[in-house]
């Protein structure tokens, strides 16, 4: 497969993240029920958590099932909004590597590319 050929699911995910990153990464309290249902879809398939630490945030969206809820948090202490996934890298993740992805989905702690991850980073 060449770099030019993308699957439909990857194209859809890239378009979603690029066009509406703020909406895709932030789930309001009112939408928690719908997001839980989306996370359940990933759990029903028996999806296991891959190793994401040290990888770019875009890798998270291209690795986990597109129906899985992904919560993203800036762990630098600066409380920045994560608007452009290609500018961020993963420092922490929940659940742990190899664990099933449950109804709560995936949580990742990120910092901007070029920054060091804090030692006590938690997602």
C-alpha cells in the first residue's frame, strides 16, 4: 500500500479531526451518554489498548476504532486547548497497554511537539 492510498475509514477520521478537532476532542456533559455508547462499540469488538506514548496525537485517531471516544488533555500544566492534533504528542494513556478499551473509551495526556513530557503526567 502506498502513502497515497488511504482507506475510507482513515480518510473519514482525518476529515473529522481536521474539520472539527475542537468538537471531536471535547465531549460535553450533556453528550456523555452518546459518547459512552460510542465507547461501547469499541469494547464490543474486544479492542485492546495499543502503546501510544511517545507517538503523535494523530496516531491515536488512526489506530483506535473510529467509534471509540477519545478524551485529550494538555498535561503541560498550561491548560491549553488541543485544536490541531498534528502538533501534539502523547505522554500518558488510559487504559494501560494491552487492556481492553471499555465503555469510557480512551484518555490521553499530551504536550506540544518539541516539549518534554512531565514526569507525573496522567491522562
